[in-house]
């Protein structure tokens, strides 16, 4: 029987496994180059640009009785509405001369991640909270560390890594998402979807960091 504990176990497993990706390893060994940084930002731009719309879509598909989940998703959509601008700022401040990412297609890995999140928003909207929990756990545990290492290996200033530097935000949704899930009438099927969405989204998100 799938339950809250299974979701917490999945969240912990995903968070612990995430650092074993190509970008993280290259950052830690000092092999990460500016072109790698730009490539990663370009992929993350699309996940960040679409994120608010995905949360709003999920909120609109929740059934009656899930009001706290609906409000949490709408808050997430509002809070994350400008995060994509941080990526544009980081690209501009590090000399990126390519096209505006709003006019380009995301890479295969980013497309898979974004498409899966739209699927979850429609098929099992409460599971969007599980996906957000994964991303926030990763950002909280590793964002600051990535930023400091990026400063070192690319000789960057904090204002050139604002996306990673600002992501672990103490006012962000990771502080209350578990509480939100505890307030809605989660069925066993809801927990199955939430666990599956967390594991799948975690795998797809990690693949973005593995892509070159």
C-alpha cells in the first residue's frame, strides 16, 4: 500500500542520487566550462519558463476538496513567475551571444521533463506537488554548493549565478508542501501518482544535468 512514507522515502532517494550527474561532477572537479554553464542555463530556462503555467494548469484540474493544494499551486505559479528572468540575466552577464532562449526549442531532455510535467498536471494534478518537492529539495541541498563551486571554477561573481544562488529561498514552497499534502484527502491512488511523479520527474530533471 503506497503512503506518505513511500513519498518521503522517494524524495530522500532522489535527493541523495541527484549529485551523481555529469554537470555536478564537472563542477566539483573544476572541469565545468563557460559553454557548459550556458548550455545548462539554456535547458533550465525552458523548465523555469513553463513551470508557472504547469502549476496553474494543475491547480485548475484539482477536484473539489483539494483547496489547500490548489492554493499552494497558485502560490507557486506566482512565486516562480519571474525565475526565468534570472536565467536571462545570468546569460547576459556571462557574455552569452546566442539567440534569446524564448525563440529556441529546448533540448531533448528539457522537452521530456516539461512534457511530463504537463502530463502530470492534467492526469494527476495533486502529484505536481510531489514534483515541486523534488525540485525544491534538490535546490535547497545543492544550489548554494553549486554556486560557490561555479564562482571558483569559472571565476564568476554572485550576480552572474543568480539562478543557482537564489533558488534555495527560505520563503519558497519547499517549507510547506508536505504540510499541504497532509491537509488534502489523499487516496492511495493519489500517493501512487505522487510517488511515481516524484521519481520520474527526478530522473528526467537529473538527465538535464547529465546532457552535454
